[in-house]
C-alpha cells in the first residue's frame, strides 16, 4: 500500500482548509516515502529501537475485549448511511477491520493460553484481582499447590520461531533499504 496510502493521506490533508497550505508538492510524495520508509532516513520510531519486539508485552483478555468493543463501535459508525459514500470513511473502516482482526487473534491466543500473561503485561482490573486471589490462595498455610502440565517449552519454541520469522523480514527490509540507498547514491 505504501506510496498509495501516502497519496491518500496527502490528498485528504491538501483538501482541508486548515492543513492544505502545509502539504508539500505532489511530486515529492513518492520520494518522501522512499527516503523515510525504504531507506530509513528521518526521525527514528519505536520500531527502530535495537531489540524492540512487540511481543515483549501483552494485554489481558478484558483489555483486548475493550479494544474490540471500541473498534466495533467505530466500524459501525463509519459504515453507516451517513458515511458510506465517503471514500475516506470507507478506507478508515478497512484499516480498522484489519486491526480488529489482529486484536481478535491476540485475544484468541490469550484465551487459549498460547500467549502467557505476566505481571509485567497490561492487565485489566479483573485480571489483576484474579491474580491477587490466586496468590493469596496459594500462600495460605496448608494450601495445596495446583499442579499443571508444563507446556512452556512448546510455547517458547513457537514464540522463538515467530520472532525468527519477524527478524528475517526486518533483515530483508534493511537489505532492500541498503540496496535502494546504494542505487540512489550511485545516481548522478
């Protein structure tokens, strides 16, 4: 989507009375995309941090369910009759639907135990209370510790494989950026 998405955003901004006067010339849009995204120039983002991994944190089921409720509300609002002829609203709905699907996958992983929550994750009040009660119950004298089958090796292996795949993708993008930069530097 890249440059096409940039063009859509720039067109919306250009047609806005408040923002239109600040939008750069259309001839530069593709160049900006290439320099910032493909060649990695410009301001650094969280994704540029060394060792950044979005799977370093998780959200509890109640947090994810709240996100899904809000996204459903936005999808319903911008899919309504008032907005259905507006191309910008249609594009927003497309993006929100994609994002909702990703959050649903994450929720399914949390509910199935594929994603293990820790105390360092973003836990909602219900999950924090549940964890506190479990700790209190397990710390009572004479309380029998609950035995569970340890599947952590399986899930760690799965997570390592997913992380390795992401690293390969990032490495391939860096390689592509470097190649494009070399091509750009070689041009007169």
